[in-house]
């Protein structure tokens, strides 16, 4: 695995953690939400910038720029779908589907990585948030999963 791919996988993990933080805003009083919300938005902007920066460096022709723009748009749409579906189908299913989709779209076709990485990542993030931080992750309204 080259360094660029490893960095992108790490950035995807960071974005999943940021998405989990975004879902913890409801219990926070309205007057206290501004600062964490601004930090969250800045973190997303920096993560997206770092994700696309290697693609944007160097001389590019119009076709490559359009391809990069399409990739960013698809990635942004997948984040929006993840945010929408996480409360509907639970953290586990939404995160597994999101991670597989993004890895596949990023060009990873190795079945071992497409299966093991989302499973391990989802489980480790779940353990970190529920057992260490004591944060409840969405259980889903369409499908109930109990552990």
C-alpha cells in the first residue's frame, strides 16, 4: 500500500469520527453549539482539502480537473447520504456501506481490504465511542440492531 492510499484511508477514518461528533450536537444547548460546530466544519474542510490536494498538484488538463471535481462531488454526496442514513439504518450498517462505497470509489478493488477494513474500522470506532467515550451511536429507526 502506497503512502498516498494510506493517508486517504486515514482521512476517511477522520471524517467518520467527525460525522460521529456531528450526531452528538442534539443534546448540547443551542448557545453552546457554535464553537464545536465551527471546529467541525473547519475540520471537514481541511480533511477534504488534504484528500484532494495530491490530485490537484501539478499541471492538469481540463479532463483531469473535471474528473477530480466529479470525484469530490461524489464523495460529498456519499457523506450526505451517510449522514441521512445513519439514523435510519443504524451506525453499523451505514458506516459499513459508506466505507465500502468510498474505498471502492477510491479505486481499491482488493476484496480483503473491501471486507476487512470496513468491519474492523466500524467495530473499533464503535468500541472507542461507546466504551471509552461513553457516547451513544445511532441505532436506526428502520432496522434495530442490538449488541
